């Protein structure tokens, strides 16, 4: 599945792919040290993830010191609209604190 998770209250949005969402969100919370809120999951694989990341490449945050790309994106209006159109509802249990 492809997931969209916001780091902190209004921070960047992580777009990733995983088969173990609970573990992945827990890892992000430990890694970032702040709340990570699951915004959306959609069916898909690495190819789907890459296609979505390409669509929002203009919002990608580029600050990895040794090259490589982060899978974090600024929460721009078009990305937030993409997520909102696909959300059925947002529940508190989606928060990993």
C-alpha cells in the first residue's frame, strides 16, 4: 500500500510504500521524534508510489546531506487536495504519538 503521513502538526508529508503500516508509522515517530499522522492509504506498490512522487516532484524536500532523495513533500495545495479527495474520513486512531 502507498501511504501519506504528515510529520508533526503541519510539517512535511511522507509518501511511502509498505506492507506493514503500523511498524512503518512507529518507525517514523521514533525517527522524527514528533507525532506522525496518517492522512491516507491507497492500494498500490512501489510503481504507484513513484508515480505519485513524480506527480508532486515540485513539492519534494531536497535536503539529504549525502545525495539521495527524501520521500518528504511540502504540504502544497495540490497535494492536500489530492489527499482530501481520496479520504473517506480521518480518525484519531490514525495518529501515532
